[in-house]
C-alpha cells in the first residue's frame, strides 16, 4: 500500500452506495485517478460540499498495486469553483470542462499541461471571463494537447496556407484547404481560422481583452465538436446536456 498526496482538480463525483462516493481527480504528476471516498455523502463528513467538478483540493490517498480504485483518506479544499456553481448554465459548463479532462487524461501519466489549462480557466472564470470563450479555449486546447488538432497553418495535403479560410473534411478529421477539402467539406471562415490561431498563442485573458466575434466562436465550437467526435466516436454526455439546456433557455427567454 502506497501513500500519496497531491494538489488535484476534481473531475467527477458519483454515488457509490450508502455514504460513499467515487471521486475522479486530476493531478499534475500522476494524471487521472479514481478513488473511493468513504462517508463522503454524510452530512457532516469531512468531504461535505467540497467535491464539485473543478474544485481544487489537496487529496491524500492510498494505492494498492494492480487495483483500479484508490482509497481516498482526506480531501482539503483549496479553491471552490464559485463561478461554476452560480447557476444552472455554469454548473453544466463546469461538468463539460471537467468531462473533457476526465476523457482525455490518462491514468498514471503526467498531465501538467492539462492540469494548468483547466486550473487557469477556472481562475479566469472566477475573474469574470466569458463562458463561451472559456469553453472554446478549453475544447480547442484539449484536442491540441491530445495531438489531434494542431493550430491551422497550412493544408496538410498540399501545404497551401490556410489563413484565408479552410475546409473541414467531411470525416471531421482535419482542416484542409478549400481545394483539397472537396465538395462535401464544411467551409471554415478566415475569422474562425484566425481565432484558432489566436487560441494557440494567446492566454484566455489576452483573448478576452480583444474578444473575438460571436460568429467565429460559434464556428470554432462546431469544428472542435466534430474533430472530437471523429476522434472519440461519440459525443460527451455533458456536452449534449449543456447544448440542450442552452437551447431551451434561449427559447424560454
Ligand atoms: Zn490543400
């Protein structure tokens, strides 16, 4: 049995049985871990109220070799994700950002960049960053860190520059030039290409200082979504819920 402690981001919390919960969390050095937190549901438990997605906490746990689940012995909250618990929309956004971390992080592999991406995004949201911009920033970077969505510079097939616009292959796999994309490809505007390039080199705060146009944000959302679905072969559960809810909120306004 090996003891560990690390600063972690909570990715998900699910009820196990009685008072116990399964907590999935992300660490810088050991990547993703899943563990049982006993008594976590009890009202006055030491875990109570601390386990929201993207909360930052110091976690202590024990690991047994060849065991999937670790045993969590303590969780000490260091930052509650207040901006991600304010209302329904922000709770769903938190779940969506966290699920991307959970799906793309590997167990036992260092995840310094992914940790930093999620951590600084939560900090920026606490400072009032635009939710839409934060969502596009994270989904683009998660794909980039996974090595499946480089910043667009030239067509991977003919090396023509993509600056003036591009085409998303019908398979959803890559951004090509409009000629290589063919008739079935989706046209991508120069504005969306510029935004993807800015996301690659600017921080979320820098982006917010010179906010991109809504239309480019919408395009990037659909491009990143298609690239991710092509790679995972399914949609993220939290994204489906988020989109549905946003659509019905819009209708009722
Ligand atoms: Zn080309």
